[in-house]
């Protein structure tokens, strides 16, 4: 399986890390971005999932 990716909120810059998940929202570590429900929102600012973009790491 490929490396875990990170996505950032374009509203507040919160980072969702697939490796860590989002325990406060009940999303287990290792949960891929595609497997998160579209109803999920940023735990910091409440922005919808669509406000997140792939974080390109060099």
C-alpha cells in the first residue's frame, strides 16, 4: 500500500494526516482520505471536506 498522505484545510490550515486519523471525530488512524464521509468537517473551523487539498511534501 502506498504512503499515507496529508491534506490541509484551505480555511484554517489544519492538517488531516491519514496515518493519524481524527480521533475526536471517530476516524481511526490509517483511514484514507477517500474513505472519510463527505459529511466530515474540519475539527478546527468547521469547513467542509471539500475545502481540503492535498499537501504536497517535498
